[in-house]
């Protein structure tokens, strides 16, 4: 990506039967496109960035954010 490597780790919790990855390796994913889905139960997603990625996380600990709420922003070098 423009900010370096990004790792997306879907995690199944509380009775998730499986995680189905729909994105194929090497394809470009655009904002809002599906990358995977959980089959039944609770879930979470961890997103990791390289140290030099220039990502600013604005989410606060202990605050519940609804889906679609911005919790951070990337600032690609040179843009």
C-alpha cells in the first residue's frame, strides 16, 4: 500500500465456526471492499501497520465505536 505493509488479522471469538477469506493474495483492495467474513458468533479484527507507516489512531481506549466510524487516518508520504 502507499503507507507500507498492512496486516489484517480477523479473529473469531465466542462460538465463531470459521473465518472465510474472500480477498485473493496480490489483489488491490479498495476502501469498503470485503476481505473476509465470519460465520456465526462474535468476532474482531486487528489491523497492524509498519512503524514508519505514518498512521494516526484517534480512537480512545474504553470507547465503543460503531461500524463505519473513523478511528484513525493514514498520511501517505508525499501526498
